């Protein structure tokens, strides 16, 4: 098992960016960790790591070992863990990434309960709106919202992502309430910008079972949903928002739905996992837990009933 343990140490160094951080996470001394990495390089006959000014990076040979070795290490951990614990205990390091707003509002409040259920779990959660590569970044699970790109990742739908157009009552009194999608062209619209560009094409129901597309514009745009929400509440215009993001504002009357008869197509909230032959128990437990909590009637929808 020494070789597998050394590969696991190498992967931890890549995930955390330094030998000392990896050593601390595994309760090793930095000197012993360095010796084990040297032993692995000598056994393989290649250099696996090179140092930049701030972090250690994989060499081309190290990148190959990271890609293929991670699957082997995780499969072995899952297999031996399942045999040792008879599938009754969920344990190990769990690394999760999720969008900042959704993670703060809905995932973070659930984490104490999850950790109480599984005291042998060590959890690291990253709130980041960037869509990072799960395999190269070493994540076990990503919670992503919206349409999914084709990929080799495994996706499990956790909840429906219902979206609405909304604006503040003050804005609608000042500028008027749109009666049809084409009316949006004369309104200020608050736009999301990001990795997929400026989202200024809004696809709405046409009221007859079909869809219509409207190009919108406005004075305000941002890549961060909280900023857009603040702008709409302040009366800067009309925005497209997920209901989970603005449900409290809708309930309190700070925002109201615009063009409710022209609905936007739903997307999904998904848990994404790297393609694996054996899904680790810790990953399965976390995804099952979120699916249980969000379910068919997620909390943001229940608040609006």
C-alpha cells in the first residue's frame, strides 16, 4: 500500500499547493512528506513536481499521474472503506464547490446537520461562481445552477430552478408595467454578464404555447447575482432572477413579478460529480442529503406559497 499512499500524498500536495499544507492535513511532518515524494519520483523514474514562486505544480508526467492516479486512489479508498466499515460509516475528506449566493443562502445552513450526521467527514467547501474543472481542481461535488454543458461529469438533479422577471414597485410606478414581451425593449433591464457573455437575450413564453425572444438593454450589469438583486430592489430596472434568490423580496413586496403570463423556461439545480466507477460513500451521502432537503418542494418555493 506504500505506493498508493505516496500517490495519495502527491494528489494532496497538488490540491493544497504545498508539501507542508498536505503534510499537516495528513498528520505528517513536512520532512517525511518530502521523503515520500522523493521515493515516489525515484520509483517511477520521473520528476512529478516543479516549484513556481508561490505553489507547486505538476510536471507533464505528474499531470498524467494526477489524472489517472486519482481514480485509482479514490476507487481503492471506497472499496477498502466499504469492506472495513461494511458500508455503515461515511468518512474521509469531502471537497465541494458551489455558486456563492446559493451556497451561502441554502447550502451553508445545512452543513452543521450534515456534519453531525457524519462525524468522520472532513468538509472543505468553496463558494465560487466560476465553473472550475472538478477533476483537475480535486473537487468531489459541484452544485451548479442552470443549463448543463455536455461533459463527462455525472449529474444528479436536486431541484428545479424556476426563474421570473421582477422589478421594484417604485420602478413599475415610474416606468409602467409591461403588458407583453416586446414592451421590455423600452425598459431598463439589469443584466447578468459572465463566462457565457452578456445575457441580453431573454426567452419568454408567447402566451400561446410557443416561445419569443427579446433583446433587452439597460444601464446596469454585473457578474454577481447579489449586486443585480440590490440594483433591482433599488429601482434600477427589470431583471431575470431565480426564485431562490429573490423569494424573500417577493414575499415582502420589495419586488413583484413582471409578465407572469409569459413564463421563462425552467432549468435545474444539479450536483455534478466526476465520472467514477465507484462513487465514494461520502459523496453519495452528501448528494443524497441535499436531495432530501431540497426535494420536490424546495424551501424557496415553500416560502412563496
